[in-house]
């Protein structure tokens, strides 16, 4: 269903805008997200909902630290998804078409790539990945109609830390952000955990505007 929702989002909201500028497309996606949150609120209400953990054992003790078994599921599934995406983008014609379209839509179209279909597929894949991520983290974070706002912001900040356009940088940025949040909650206070991403993005924007690996990503392109 999530993949279908992503496809419909592109077909009904993004594709009709055609050659609109980036700012217009961002406004359209924000409007679409508000609409989807409204639908979710109607169907599931404002309350938080929990999914059962994937394992019967809730936690493990590792070196004196308590580790949730669901966290291991998250790391394992995330690693599999990253490996699958890496294989898709480097070993398949479809993945290379996705990369080509993201880099230069007009040039990709000139060499015979059906960019419209590729963009629709990209939205479907993105929605599907988001759904998988939501399912595996819901036993820990719970879920509600508006929880995606903060998670989406953190995802963007993680990508910006590593360098926008660099998949390796996005993974590195996510790991650094997670560690920073965990250490802040453990050694200072959990009240400040959600402030950490915004402090980090300010530091990155002031001192490393291209991200930790941004310059390398630009060189490869």
C-alpha cells in the first residue's frame, strides 16, 4: 500500500507540476504531507499506537549496557536494505537509469530513458522504504499520525551531515546522529535528545556546508 501511495503522490501531485522549480515542488510535497497526515488522523486518531517487538526477549545486556533486541532487528534490516540498494544502483540497468535521471533528467531522456516512469518508480520505492522503516522502529518509538515530521527532519539532517548526494555520507551521518543522541540522553538528559540534530545541522552549515563527504561526492559526479 505504501508503494502505491508513493506512486499516486507522484502521479497526482508532482507529475502535473511538470517543469516547476524546486521551491514549488517542495511546497507541493509539504501540502501533500499535510493532506496525508489529515487522512491518518481521521482513520487512526491522535493517539499513539504500538507494534509488538519482533523478538520475545525485550533486551540484552552487552558490556554492562542494556540493548533492545528490536534495535538489532533495525540494524540488521537496515543493513540488508542498504546492501540491496547498493546492488540495485551499481549492478542493474534500472538502478543506473534511476541515478542518471536524478543527475540530469534531460540528458537521461535524450539517451532513451523513460524518465517519467523512472520518477514514478522512484517515488514508489521511497514510499516502500519509508514504510519498512516505520514498521521496524514502531515497537520502540511507537507511531502516530504526525510522528513522521520529526523522523523526516532527522533523516534530512543525517543526509546533510554526511553530504547531500552521497549515499555513504547519509549512512555515516545517520550513525553519527544516532550516537550523538544516545550519548546526550545517557550523559546529560533525555530532554535534550531531540535538540541534538538541530545543533549538529547548525555546526555543519557553518563549518562544513557540503557535509563530511560532500566534496568527495561532488568530485565523483
